[in-house]
């Protein structure tokens, strides 16, 4: 039987939403206060969910220690207390919206999992605003 296991994580990061090819006025119109040239920050909450068959020998879908270590190296160490626009290579040319951050996190974690496991990323930018991505294009 398939079961989904999830682990929560947290990171703090700053970002600015804007497009270099747009005027300041258009960026302000579309992104509002998120276009602050001095950046702004969020306390991101992350839920990483892995779905798969329960291993008959271990009783696990995935060892949670392994999942914890993957999240730490691929997300927390890479994003925590960083300016996403300036310090995280994936966002040098990609607007660091919650949607894009969730996709980047998915793409960083998925290759670290066994191929038969499904992955879903839920990223809370605020307690009320969150996005979910499960790899479907």
C-alpha cells in the first residue's frame, strides 16, 4: 500500500520580486511592496511529502533521518538567512516567487530520492499564503 510521509522545515530568506526588463512603474504595479529595491524577508515554512510503498523489511516509505538530511543540505543550508536574488544561483535569472521557490526545492530534492517515490512540496510564504508543487508540468 502507498503511504505519504511528511517532514516540516523552516528557513528565513529575503527576496525582491521584479523583472529587470520592466520599468520601475510596471514592477510596482505588478509586485507592489514585494518590489522593494532593498528587499524584504519571510519566515518560510516548508512541508516535504514523500509517497511510496511501505518497505516490507523496514516498515518505512523513507527513513525520516535521510529525508531530514536531504532537506537540510538541499534547502536549509542553501536558502536560510540568504538573499535569494543575490546569493542563490537558481534565482539569478528566475524571479523568486513562492511558486518558483517551490519548484526549485522540488528539483533539488527529487533527484536525491529513490525513483519510485513521489514528491510534493508545500511552501508557506506566510501562514495564509502557500503553494504546492508535485512535479506535474
